[in-house]
């Protein structure tokens, strides 16, 4: 049996995207289904169309570049948005993993996987872009100081966002907040 890489790409159990300079140059059907789009709506588009805001796209790009430069690999859980269909604009939690093909120029070319986490982690309350970022890092078990460093803000500012999240989710402790973020 001959190994058909195109068929493997298409039948992968996760969404896969090939990119150049943060633009999608190819994707499998799983990505199209996840984001509620056709290949024609995604190919040639910036990844920005998949983010809830342009600001999150820019800030995440900076974090991705630093990690890809250092390790050649990047992974996180983040809120993305569906771009078309009956759920157009709907936010959902997504696990994203990427690899740079050239660590010296991390955005030049890469391969990315996307896993829809919405079945186990629904987005239940309206969050700001920064609250979504802080929530994602809290779910990774990071401290306020670590989150502040990752986002380029003070740990006190992170604590303010964490307090806002705790109010929105009616959580009494950070552990309770993380639990509520994970289960929705």
C-alpha cells in the first residue's frame, strides 16, 4: 500500500492548516467544519478571520513568534470564532498547536492543528479579549506573575482581570474559577 500524504492530511482526526506569513495556504475539511467555512473562505485568508478580535490576533502572534523562535513549537488553548454558517461569530475554546518550518523566521511557514474543545469547555459568558487571554493562562496553571510576564502586563493587572473573571463566573477561589472555566 502506498502512503498518500494528501489523504492522511484530509482524514486527520484534527483540523490541519499549512501557513505562510500567518496566511492559510491549505487546510483539511475538519478545519472547515470546525469554523463553519468552506475551503474557499479560508485559503488565502489571514488567520485573523478566526480570532474574536484583531487585537487578540496581534498579541497572540507576538507570543507565538517568541515561542516558535525559542522552541520551534507553540501550543495553547484559546477562544476562536466560527466564521460562517448558522453559528457565525460564535466563540469557542480551541486547542491550537503549531510548528515553524524555519525557526529563524517562525511565521514564514508552518503547520497548525486545531481541536474544538467546545463539547467539554463551552464559552458561557461574555469575556473581553484580555479576560480570555488571562483565562487561558489560568487554565494552564500559571501564576499572576507568569501571566503578567507572558502578556507584558503587571501581575497586579492580571489580578484585576482574575477578580473580574471570578465575579463573572461567581467563583469563590481561583481553583473554583479554573474549574468553572474548564466545565463551562
